[in-house]
């Protein structure tokens, strides 16, 4: 399994309020999700009017495919021309076949403590 993660820093220069910025980000996120079926979210700079940080992830079984998809998504967002990409950080993580991400030996299942419901005895 190969996971590609990317964090984009965007400049939304036409934005004069958080509402305007979120409208631009919604357009970017919705179009990107529709075209690439990718997980994408605002991951930072939520209170800045003209700066935004988006993160997205791609999962597949081929490293070359993941790398090309990350590049295509960055190019697609840039081509939308609603915000300028000021920086991008990419990371490709490869999990070898046959390795478990979490083994059953060290996995701890947590459940909240059982408490009585109000009004019940």
C-alpha cells in the first residue's frame, strides 16, 4: 500500500473576509473531490483571511501512480486559478506487502466505562 499526502499553502488574495475565503476553498475542495475522488480538507490557517492550508491524501498500490496523482491534483488546483499555491509539501509512504499496519498483539481496544443511564437503577 502506498499513501501520498500533500499539504498546500494557498494565497487567496481576492478574499476580504473569512466567508469569502471559505467560498473559494469550498470550490477547490468540491471540484477536486469530484474529479479525483480524493480526501481533501482545510488543515490550517483557518482564521487568516488571505492564506489557507489544504491537505489531501491518495492511496493506491503503485508508487508511480500515487506520485503522478499527487502532481495532477496540485496542477488541477493551480489551474483553477482561484488561489495561488505558495508552497507544497509532499510525502509518499510505502507499506510493504504482507506487513500489518497494527498487529493484533499491540492493539488495545478502548471502550468508555459503563455508567448507568440517568433515571435508571
